[in-house]
């Protein structure tokens, strides 16, 4: 006979339960804040390293740009020299061409046939030396021009090859800079996200501390054992218990439907669970609606205050009535059949009157 009485003596009152939940959640948020701060420090270190690498890449890109300018100038100079040589060749070779044509007409004998018939030995000698000098001059001129032309063409080919290599280096430098820019932007976004999460955690702790103050005031009153303290739901984001056991068979948001590219938008999720299973409220609040609702079977809506609501649909029956105060984990109904014929619980979360993804508010299930 003493055991039930002893159990009742040590059973926590609703206020004590709320105080325990608040303290546990504050500790969890502080641990999360510490983790985020540590992660932020790591990301800051990564960001500094990436920024240094980006600066190096920028200098390499500037150097590649300067190399392209230098090689382009060299290429233009080589092209200009080659064009000048071609112009010189065109200007100097007409006489040579004419002599070659004349030699071809005369047949064998070459330059010697240019000598006139004469009995004057001295004159013949002078003419022979003149013809020989012309022949040697033509040969030297043509050979020099040929060699110079080959050298300039080789130089231009080398410059063209160098330009292609420099252009490839510049393209690679640009790609490296673009990759680093993307990485730096991603790290900056991550830092912004971490800052927002830390600010949100600090806001949640502040709200919970305010609730904690209210709890302490309630504990000081005589009816503390029977009173229920309404805790804000926002600080428990990501830590709410699941309303039923089972897999998620329909997810929140837009999803394709049919074979014609149409889509449907779901404001909540469907949790596959056996018919008749208990549907439990995820956070304390007041029942705002408990009745049949078209498309949702029996629907229960719980008001958690500050324009936050949770909805429980596809129920076969509601076990609470409108106006009832419920606490986290309390059964609000029995799971029935969804319109498709399968047993499932429809669960929806509304914050500030708008539906949000319930999976972002429910606690993560342990990996099986």
C-alpha cells in the first residue's frame, strides 16, 4: 500500500517537468553553441588559408597576363620582321629573276653565255670577272635571304608556341582563381549560416530563461503542483519528439504527381504507422480544434502560443476535446486511414501561421 503513495510523493508536478525540460534544453543549446563556435573557428582558419591561396592565384594571373602582353608584342615584332624580309625579297629579286630567265633561254653555259664574242683578251677578262662577280652576288644574296627567312620563320614559330603555352597558363590561372573564388564564397556563406545559428541558439536560450523565471515564480505559489506552464515551442526546434513511430512516406513541399509533369504541394508529412496507433502531441499547448475535417479524417490542432500550431490528421478518433490543455507526449488521437487507403498519421507544423518542414523541428532519429 505504501508504494503507490511513495510514487505519488516523488512524482514530478507539471511545473517540475517543465523546469526539467527547460534546463535540459538550455544545456543542449549551450553545447550546440559551443560546437558552432568551434566549427566557426575552423571555418575562419580555412577561409584565411583560401584567401591567401586566392591572392597567390591572383598574382599568378597577373603574371600570366603580363606574359601574354610580352609574347604578343614579340609575336607582332617577329611578324613585322618577316613581312619586311618578304618586301625586301620582292624588291631585290626582280633582276635576279630576269637573269635566271635569260640563262634558261640560253641553255647550257650559264652565266658564261652572257659574255659577248670578242678577240680582246683584256676585255674578255674584265667581262669574265664581272660576270663571275654578278653570279656570286646573286648566289650570296639568295642564300642569305633564304637563311634569314628560315631563321625568322623559326623565330615566329617559337613565339607562336610560347604564346600558346602562355595562353594555356593564363587560362589555368583563371580557372584556379575561379575555383578559389567559389570556395571563399562558400566559406563566407557557411560562416554567415553559423552566425545565424548561434544567434538563434542565443535567442532560444533567452526565451527559455524567461520561461525558467516564470517557472520559478509558479513554484513559489501554493498551486504549483496542479499548474501547467506553457513553454515556447521555438527553442525546441530540432528536438521535438515524434508524434508516432514509423517511416516518413510523404514529405513536405512540392513533389511530382502523375505523368503529365504536374506537382502537388504538401504542407506536412505522412508517417506510416499501424492503424489504431497513438498520435502524441509533440509539445505542450491547448487543443484549438478536434473534429472531422474534409480530406484529413479527424483532425486535431494544438495551439502552442505565439502563432505556433501543430496538426494531427488522418485520425480515426480524437481522444482530447477543444480547449483541453495537453503536455508533450500526451495522446491526442488514434491513427486511421489516409485517403489513399494506407494507415498513416498526417503531421504539420505551422510557425507564424505558415507551414514549415516538420523534419526540421523533430528530433533526429538514431541511425538503425
